[in-house]
C-alpha cells in the first residue's frame, strides 16, 4: 500500500468475510483461481529463467495473505513490503507459524524499497497495487524502480483494474448493476465491486487524470441507500470494498503502454467466469529491455 491514511483499519477489516477462518471477500482480494494463477505465472517464468522456488528472491508488495500463503506452500522464500502498520499487524499472522518464521516483513514505501534493492529481486507480486497511486507520475516512478530492482530476466506479476474502452462514454452504470443484481445476473461480490468501480463514472471519474474519487462514490452510495434506492443487502455488498482515497483507474490500452514505457515486456491475461475478471486482469511484466525508457 502507499496511502496509509486511506487504508485505515476500517477499510482493511471491511474486506474480511471470516476472520477466524482467514477468508476475505473475493474481487477486492484474489479468489482461489486468481491465487493459483499468480503461482502458475510465477512458476512458468522462473522455470524459463532457470530458477528454483527455493532460490528465488520473491517480494510481495503489500500484505496480501492469499498470495503469501500460496508462495509459502510452493516453497518460495517471501519478503513482504508495506508502509501500513495496521495492515502489517492485521495480516501478519494470517499464515501458519511455520511459514511466518521463513517470512521477512519490511515496513517501507514500495518505491523507496525498490529504489534501494539493487538488481537483486527475481519477482515482485502485487494485487491491485498500481491503483493505490494518486497520479500517473507516481505510478511510473514505482514501475521504473521495480524494473531497476529486478535481476536480468526478472518479472512483475500484477492483478490490476483497468477501464474497458466500452465504459468510457457510458453514463452512470449504477442502475444497470442494480438491475442485474436483482435479476440474479450478478452475485453480491460482482455487484458490490462493480458498482464501486464503474457505477458513477460520469460524476466521480476524472478522465483527464484517470482518477476515481472514491469518497464521492461512497457518498453517492450512501445517498442512494438513504433514499431507498439500494436495499440493505445491496448497500452491505458495496461496503465490503470501502476505500475513501483516490484510485488510479487507467484505460486498458494506456495502462499497458505505461508499463511498457518503463522497459517491460507486457503480457495480459483475462480469466473467465466472474464479472470482475473482465476488468481485473493479470499483467505479467518481464524485464527484457536494458533500462527504463522514461524520464523520472
């Protein structure tokens, strides 16, 4: 995470479906298939680079427990980097004690950490990480720092939201998502996450700077609930994904271009079967070029 003020304990806990069972709500957190894909893409890339899991230096950007647990289960050494004391404290023990003994947690800003790592990291994994930046320039700074920190042939694997081109000129999608949910075309997770991301693009999205104003989004949702336009069940589904800071939400083609400008060869992978898979895709970013190609 990069914005500790907005990723407060309320936002972190809202994403937890069952604390004792260590389960978080899907969409906002990677589901089982998405977690498997992180491991699949990482394993394939490291195999091609001649690296074994035990020998690979893998860094998780954030405290994402689903990714951390899967990495440990497949024998990877894991370093986590997060600048939120609350996130570290909340999720530190979401993996078994035996794995925690093999895990290193760094309290640091991601860009600062990567800038001092040297060319020593084989892979960075991050769930939704680029959305946490307040502007394109800060996001570019991180990508360039990650590129420089990777070993030759290293990789970044991200699950990232992007704005599908067909959404850009559409009016508010909130009423359409409500209709689909009431027709059982969307489940509560698909509905809650979609309306938070795309329900109010006409009022809460700055298309020039690619910024989604989440504070306004949740004010509009609260207003709809107070005016009986959202049922208790529908409103509760939206609150699982609460976040009151800005989100960087770039059109799909521009996001891929930004990553490539920082020196990466980019592969995108869209899964099938859940509504959010269409706009929450995997970006496998390989270090192929000799250097970052943009001025920082």
